[in-house]
C-alpha cells in the first residue's frame, strides 16, 4: 500500500492545520475551562468544505477519499478533541450512513444540506442502560398509520443541542427479537415531543456539546425510516465502522499534539545543568510517543485504503481504534509526566490532552469490546463477512464508482 500524500492531501493538511492554529488554539484553554462549545466553528468548517470531506460532489460534499477524512480528523484533534468529535459525529456517524443506507429522497433532503454544512447531523444509539449491549436499548417506535410514534431517551450524544437531525435507533419489533427488532430513523429537532439537555461536569472534552435526548410521542413520518424495519443493528454497526475510523484518526492527531508540546518543553526546561531532553528516561517517553504515532497512523491509513476500495474493514478499523486510542492515552500521560508539576496545571495544554484522551478509550466500542473482537477474529469465532450494502469503492481519480 502506498500511503504517500497526494498534492491535494498536502494542501488539505495545510489548510486544516492553519484553520486550527487560527480558530481553535488561541481560544481552546478558555473554552475548555468554561465548558463552552463555540458553534461558530461549524460554519467556518463548512466554508472550507470540511463538513462533507468524503461525500461525493453530487451530494454536496468535497468528493475526497477516506484518508483525506483521516487527515482532517488528525489536524482538528491536534487542536482539541471536541472539534474532531463534531466532524466524527456529523460526517462519520451520520452523513456517511445516509450515503450508504438512505433513499435518493432522503439523500436529497438530508444528506446534501449536511454535506454542505447548512445542517448539522448527529447520532443517537447509547441509552442510560444500553451502551456496549445494544440490544438492551429501551427506545421504541410503534407504527401508527403513516407515522412511527417514538418514545425513549438517549444519552452521551455529541452535538445534542447543536444538531438539526439525528439518526435514532429504536425497537420496532419485540425485544425478544433482540438485534433483529431494531430499526433506524431520521429525526428532526423541531418535531413536537423532542427535547435535549447538555451534560455538565465531564472529566474531559469539556468544550464539546454532549448530552441527552428525550422523545415523548414524537411522530416520525414512515418515509424517515432508514433502510428496512429490523435493519437498525446492521446500520448502526456500519455507522460505527466509519465513526471508529475517525476516532482513530483523531487519536493520531492527539499523539502529534503530545509530541509537539513535549518536545517544546524538553528544549525549554533544564534540570541538573542540562535540557531535560538529554535525560534518557525522558527520551524513552518521547520515543514511545513517536512509535505510537507511526504505528497508529499506519493502522488508520490501512483501514482507510480498504474503505477507498469498498471492502469490509470492521476488523482493521477496530484494531486502529483500539490501538490508536490506547497509544494516545499513554502519550498524554507521558506528556504530563515530562512537564512535571506544570503538567498538572492548565498553564500547559498537556493536562487537557490527558483528560480528553480517556473518553475515546470508552466510546464507540470500549477497549474491552475491541480486545474481544480482535481475539474472536484470530480464534475464528468472528468472520470478515461482507455487508450486503457496502459504501461505494473509490477509483484512482477520487470519483465514486
């Protein structure tokens, strides 16, 4: 595989890095300290075509490939996890799922404005009692004429107060059917019976908008069913293949940020008459960061190439997400250690990196879930079956087939 960047990708990286340096870096410490999400960032991302990076141009996107999406996520998380999360949810979990499973009418109505950044999309799967165990969800959608009546609650939903539309998963069949009884719906914020509430007091990603969604007899038109009844679990898992890919790419960006901050401090701080970068145990931490960075990026781009070819990538994306997030968590911990007492203060960004690095180890498949998945692939208990509705492949001219 050739992972060298095209000229277009180099320009993309420079553009997103310049955007991050100008629009996020100078303000993120205050946003994080105050627990504020700046909604003005989203329109600015849209102006650069970053809200639909790998959505085809005919659906309002920029028509780039999946590793271009990885580049965007790397550079945004270098600034802060909150803004990579926004793109992950909007593009990875929502828009790419509409591209894969939506009808042409749904794509025209919802995907095009989202890819252009005119509307924001989010994703609602997790519930207070249903995380890794998806079949435990309690939200229901009961057919009533031309509508489904939606009742239930979702939690830990990114962009809960910002998004215009949500992909919501609910039981349309009996719970005895478990995964086969779950369906997916496109739900609009302004429908009667819908409400949201932000969660405060988070350990990390404090500048991100995260919260709960509530549905009280929300009338969802039958044409807003995504896929067929009972396909919700398959749709959710396909969405997670894309979401996990963006999370892994973001983790690469966080390792990059840890390296930049630590190297800068190593050249600044002196102990025992020399720069701390001359101490071998500090060098060991820097070397481990660099190794984690290079290995994580290779895993991400390997998964991205499979996506570009339209091939099943659940196994590779799971491995990338698991390892990159673990490497990022360790890199942030080492970065704090390198900074010593200053690393424990928000005077330097590394304490924020450490707080932010914990959530990706948990969401979109915990470390433990991905460990089990990888073991089951190796043991032959889980197969690399091709989904019946894969994303389109990518040709050499970056055009969807």
